[in-house]
C-alpha cells in the first residue's frame, strides 16, 4: 500500500513538471472548459474581452492598454514599442520560460486568474488580474480555462433572440 501512495506522488510531480504542450490539449482537472475563441469589443462602458466557448461568451471588462495588447496578439499587429505584455513575453522567453495555462475564476463580482508559468522544468502558479493573464496566455498561445460553473453563471448566449442586444 505504501508503494501505491509513493507511485501516486511521483505521478503527481511528473504531471506538474510535464511540458506545457502535454497538458494543453485537455484540462487536468475535471469541470474545466477550454476557451475556444477570444474577441475584443468596445462597449459604452469600456473595452470588453469575450471568452467564447460552447455558444456562450463570458464578458470581462479590461482597460484600453490590455485591450490593445490582446487585440495585437490576436491579429498579429506589431507596435512600434513593446507593450507590457510583449515585454513580459520577451523576459520569460529570455529565461526559457512560457505561460502554459491560465485558469479564470470569479469571486464576488471580480475575475481572478491563476497564471501558470513553466520555466526550465519548474512550474509556478501566480495570482494575476484576469485581463493580464488572458493577454499573456494569448501571447504564448496557452489555454485559458474556466469552470463549467463559471460558464453557466457568467456566460451569455452568443445567438441573439429577436429584440436582444449583445452587451
């Protein structure tokens, strides 16, 4: 029995240290859903990033600079000088690191994110603003995950019914 516990511990450690591409295809935890698409839109209330999956969109309000960074990462647009997320990407890549995944959560009315960074075989998870974590995930082509519960709670239908308006 003690060998079984040791084997489980070793497997758990190897999973944490596995390359990001090995975990990116399927979320490790059950109940997490991978965001399929992102869109940056302007609303009367500010810039919004739409996290799209399963015919739903989770709207997350972001500041103008983060919106510009995300839009640039999605469109391939290059800026004359690096924005903060471009700089962070360069720094991480300079130290052989990368963002391997982001998990977005909702606490009260505020979105949070766990930003997972893989660097030289070591995985670290950092607390982050959801907008910054999403921007970095897009820059690194890393998966963004949300719980099924969050999708059900905050996800808005993508298909509009007659008379409805999006945001």
